[in-house]
C-alpha cells in the first residue's frame, strides 16, 4: 500500500465544510488503497499561484514527507500542471490532485466494458495537457525552446493528434455499446414496466438498499456489489421488483460526489441514463452522516446537471440503525441492515408510479388472451366469467394504461 500525505488549502468561509471535504478526500484515498500518513492544511483567501501552499507551509510539507517517508502527496484542490511539478520537485515525491485520484478509483472500480471505456476517455482528456507540458519541458532542457522551436511544436502536435485519435476511437466504440444498450432499453420499454432509479451521494447505501429490497422478493434476485467505501458501484445494475402485484424495474446508479470533475460527468452521462429516463427517483441519504444536508444538496445539483431534476423523487434516510436518537426528517426513515421502513418505502413507490387506479369490466375474445401476458405486470386482471366465445374480466390499473381495453368495455359496467 502506497503511503501519502493529504494536503489542502481552505478557501471557503466555512471551515466545517472544508473539514468534511478533507475527510471525504481521505475516504477517497482509502478507496484507492492509499494509506494517509498525515494531513496538512492552510487557511487562505487564495492559493499561491506557484506552489499552492505559501513557502512556510510548503517547507512543513517537505519535512513531513521526509520524516514520515511518504511516497507521494495528494492535494484536495485542483492543481495546474506547473504547480504540481514545482511541489513535486521541492518535496521530492510525486504529487497529484483530487481529480487524478478519482480517475484512479474509477479505473480500479470499472467492471463493464462501457465503464472502462468511459474512464479511459476521461483519463486521456485529463492526461493530454500534462503529457504536452512534460514534452515541452524536455525540449527546453535540450535548448529546443531557443534553437529548434518548430521541431518541438511539431512533436507536440503529433502527440496531441495521437491522443485525439485514441479518444475518437474509444468514443466510437462507446457509441456502438450505447446503441446496443439503447436496444436493450427499448426491449425493456416494451414490457411497459415503470422505472425507479436509486440515486444519491456515494456510499449512502444505494446498493445495500437494492439488495435489501431483493431479499424481500419471493423470487429473490442476484445481489449487486456493496462495499463500505466510496464509488463501490460504477456500473448501472437493474433488477425486477414486485410489490402488491405490481412490478417495476429498479436501477442502482453510480454515486455522486462533490466537485466531480466535469470530464467524468461528461464521460458517465450515458451511465446516468437510468436516472434521466426514470419515472421515479429514490434519493438515498446517509442519515448517520453529519454532512448529509450538504451532500443531499450536491446530489440535487448533479441531477440538475444531467437534466433529471424534474423527475418525481422520494427522499429516503438510510442507516437509522446507527442513530441513537433518529431525527425527524422530511422523508422516509429506513435501515437496510434491519429492514425497518422498507415495506413503507415499497408502498410509496407503488403509489407514486401507479397512481389513481380505476377499474373497468371487459369482454375479451379468446384470441385476445395474449393481452393478459402483455399487461399483467402493470394491471390487475380478474377473470369474472367464462363464455363460449370469450371471457369477462375486471381490469384495474392506471387510467392511461386502461385505454387499450376501452373498446372491449361492457357499457354500463
């Protein structure tokens, strides 16, 4: 396990928010199998444009690295290439920022081909300016900036072209995968099932909630990966859930995080299609997290950024088993561990995705029996009588879904 020093400049008015952000950054280090030997911070209205830290704090950082025998430094704040190079040269260890750390985590966690490709695109886009900067530095060390500027510019152009070609090829492969995924989703749409997506801050318990719900199903269902670490889930998982004779598709999505690098949001927009296309969002909140309000706000901002903010939501406060005195909150309180509140959650989901039910009585010929198979997952169908040329059935469900049977309705019923 690599050993690192965690560093950060507090530019915010609220030191408590910055402290929470640094704790989250430490958790990100843990998720990337890094051991944090120590943390060093500086309060300032601005970062030093050359070395992030002021010279006195930079010297303290260097001493920490030497005394603790650190392998590297991770800065919470985004660093320009030149700044990270100067800190690295001064302290004698490798220096990266939080964006690079998150990219490393995504590279480790990605399992599906799509997630791996998306991560690689984001990595190449992040690395390209750094590679060009490194090449320019090498050129200057050979005197190229003075004697052979044209050759240096040509070499940088070749490097940029290679990177852009690789990014373009990866995006084309992603496009083909997304076409196949779109076809799969079209097949799911033909089932007419409603879609419910679990969203929320990373490590809020979305995967645990999906597994807890699946454990309550008669038919069970393959569990999804759940771990007590940030970004345990990067790939969208979907399972069929049934409650009160109604079925729906439940999606587990990648968790959100504060200041998610824009490149990663762009890269994972297709992964977040499940949230954008859902009929209902279940916003899972870690009730035991002291910073749950800030993280809930970040989730809402991210939903706006991916154009999913207008989708109806249920706010679910998870992990209430960890609270000695559960707070009164504007939402449902649940525990995936004890399963407290899960029945109530399922009832509310069904009420929201299948509202205002009505009943009609229809006469259907036996040649229409296939309609039962098509709509049985979303409508209740009770056969009342059998006749020689057909049957009488009471069909109950959402009004807009009953229109298919309107022409078979028995007048006066």
